[in-house]
């Protein structure tokens, strides 16, 4: 079990988004005691952070943060966070949010792809290289090759948000049975998502100008949802 959170700003500036993301990730820390991470995206690029658990930098992966989270005056249009329960690749290479080698695709992911080894081998035969032992990287490479058709190949239970930085699209994806939870909250300033509803109702969090006690969280039932910015 891992935990994911994030936001997509619809109109800026949205000063509450970073504060919400940090608090939301803390609230679901029980879902992932092995690591935490943040990836924030602006027009000038991306920034990665950790909050409570600094990952060991054993290899030079650009998505492994080396500086703690801090609220910035920069306008971030998309933000992902993750609480990690390390199972498949327990090294720092399995840290999330993760990106592919081109840094085009970024993901925050909860779940397990049971047939990831078969998909990995298929992609290797097609010329792709892998640098971790995680199923997370398999999702990224599969999406890079097959786009949303990759979902038809996944056998498992999963919920993830994937950001295509080139096309400025965020995809929300869940397994067909909806085993892994994914909730979202749509406000005038931003769309927020999380593994748990409490991140929309907790008294410790205010989402923009919308009081958390009045927020309406909707469970994502569709298998795939595409939000273009």
C-alpha cells in the first residue's frame, strides 16, 4: 500500500496548493513508511523534494530529491506527492514521483502490476532500457510506447496519475475493478486528488477558499480520465 496526492492548477496563482500537498502527504504517512517525495512543475521546469525521509542517493536519478520540501513563491501548475511502501525495488531507485529517462512522463503510483516482468521483457525486445527493478518504471515505459493503450496490457491493481509534460496532460488511471482508491476534488482554482478522502475533509487542511467541511469529493469510477491544461 502506497499513497498518492496531487493538484492541477486551473487558473493561477493558487497559493494554497503547495501547503495542501505537504499536509496531505503527512496525513497519509501510514500508507507508506519507507519514503516520501514531491515533484512540482512550472513553466520553467520541475523541482523534486523530500519531506520527512531523505532517500539515499545511490545512483544519479534526477527524480531522487536531495533537498527538503519548502513552500516556494514560484507558480507551480502541477504537483505530485507520494508515500512509499517499498516492495519490488526497495532501493532508492524506486523512489516516487518517478520519471522516465526522457523526463517527459512523470508518475505517482499506488498498486502492483502483476505481469510487469512480461511487459518489461516485451519492451526490452522493442529496444527500451530499464534502470530499476520496479513496476513503476514499466508503467512509464509502456505509456511512452503505447500511450493509453498500455492500460489494456496491465494485469493488477493500481491507481496512478501520470503527467505528460510535452502535451501538458495529466492522466488518472485505475484498474478495471477499482481496487485501489483515487478521489478528487474540483475547485475553481485547482483540481486535487488523493488516495484518501480525509485529505479533503480534514480540519487541518483548507483548500483554497472552499472550506474543507463543505468540499465534495467524488470517487473516480472511470478507468481513465484525461485532464488537459
